[in-house]
C-alpha cells in the first residue's frame, strides 16, 4: 500500500490525484508521516546524527548510502557544468565576443 493511500486515502494513479493542484500535492507530501514507508525512507536519507547512524541496520545504511552517492554524483555533475560554462564564457570573452 502506498504512503499516500495509507495516510490520505488517495490513490496516485486515479483521476482524483491527476486533478490535484501542485501546491496541494506538495503540502500532502510534506505532511507524510514517518510511520509510512515513504516517511521512513525520507527519515533514513536525511539522518545525520552519528549516534542514530550507529544503530542503523545494514538495509538502512544501504538506503542512506545509495542516496548520498546519487546526491554526490548529481552535485559533481552540476559543478562540472558550471566549470564548463565558465570556460565557455572565458573563451567567448577572449575571442572578443560578448
């Protein structure tokens, strides 16, 4: 059962959801309880307390580590794009462009 269904009684693949406004969806998502599957995953991904991390199960560590790797890759990719854009602008300026 999805977290939205268990907490709000909303099925994400039904018309009622498809007609939902973005702001309403965001509000519901922000209010997802840590007692739901989605809430537990979000809590695991966001945890930074070393004392709590020491007590994580191997599965919880796996969830957190996979998320952190994905975030690090995304950030590294974003940084690379910014560096390349800076180089592009520098070459344009050296060539006398605007």
